[in-house]
């Protein structure tokens, strides 16, 4: 068998470009990717570094990238003028509850659509695909009316229930669970295992990459959600961190035009998302690479 048709042939043997071209192309690709990474990350780097600058360095021209003296003054002033622990805890509670509920409910529905045969399964999956095409902002008014009728405005339930399960999560889990061999589940059924046992003890451990991917997307979306918490909360004690920071920024009696405090607040908003992503990065990459394969 020739090198070009062998499945075990090295990548160099499959690449028909001249060796000189390959040696030039690879470093060029790395340089272009590095430049793209720098451009994409520059605003976040500026935000993170600016949180530790003095007000004079923030307003300096030309801009100062590296502060001469790193300071925590902006964080101290922000804590003095804003009840940051309360709003931070509100965001944590809402984001964690939304993430956990999505992991449970989307996994259940994804398992049913992928591995169970019942009447109307394809129609339900069609509804899930249709829900993916509906803009989220279009549902804000019906959700607000529904939460008002249920008297859930200004409550954690009103912030969590509208996002307890999402069409994207159902689609992701369904596609990933289709890659699980049906023979494995049939063997468990023949041994007398119930569907609950199969779901929790066999299927769920096999879809950890998909769960990590869904966790990141859901936590990120819930943590950064601004419009719905702004609409669904009138009590400042129920504000999430993005809403509290936006309200603080528009109040001249509090922010007082201090860009340093705003940068410190934005840094605190982004920090938990970075921690979650770094912790689940390996599973996230694997989940994205294998979702939809069968």
C-alpha cells in the first residue's frame, strides 16, 4: 500500500507541498495566530492592568500600559461605595443554579431524544431546533408577563427559572449522546438495569466533555446576562453584579467619573469566568471536537 493511501502514514507523507514551503508556512501560521490572539486579548489585558493603575495613569496621554506602581486603591474605593459582596453572591447563586439546572434537564431531554424511542420524538427535536432560531430578546416580554403573573419578580426564582433549560443545551447533549453505542445500553437493559440507572451511572460519566462544554457556555451566559436581571429586579438587593456595576457607573454621585473603579468592577466580573474556563478547558476542547460525531 502506498504512503498516500495508508491510514498510518505520517502527516508529512500526506502533505504534497515541497519541504521548503512547509518550513515557511508553519511559522507564518503561528505568527498570524499569535497576532490574532494579541488583538483579541488586548482589551482584556488593558482592562485587567488598568484596574491596578492610579487615576493619573488612566488619563495619561499617550496611554500607559504598565503602571509605575501597582495599587489596590480602585478595589478599595469600589468596596466602600458598592456592596460588592452582596451583588457578587447574587451573581454566583443565579449562575450556579442556572448551570446546574441546565446540566440536569438538558441531559435528561438529550438522552430521551438520542436513545429512547417514543411517539413524536422527531417533532420534539424539530421544536428544539426551531427554538434555536428564535432571538432571545423576543422572549423577554412574554417571560416578564409570566414571571409577574407567578409573582416571581425580585426573586432568585424569577432570575433562574426562565433559563433553567435551553435549546442549545438540549441540542448539544443530544448530539453528543448519539455517539454512545446502543449496544452498551442494550447490554445494561438485558442485565436488568433501569433507565435511571443507565442514565446516571453509564451515560452521564461518558458525556463529561459535553457537560463541561455546556457548563462553560451556560455559566458564561448567565454570569454576563444583563438585560433580564435589569428587567426582572426592582429591588437593588437582588441586583446581579453586571446590573449593579452598570447602575453604579451611571450614578455620578457614586462613580464620580472614576474609570479605575469601573475597570476594577469589570475585572471582578470577568475573573470568575476565566477561572471556570481554565478549570474546564481540557474537557471543553474535547467536547467541542467530538460533539455531533457518531
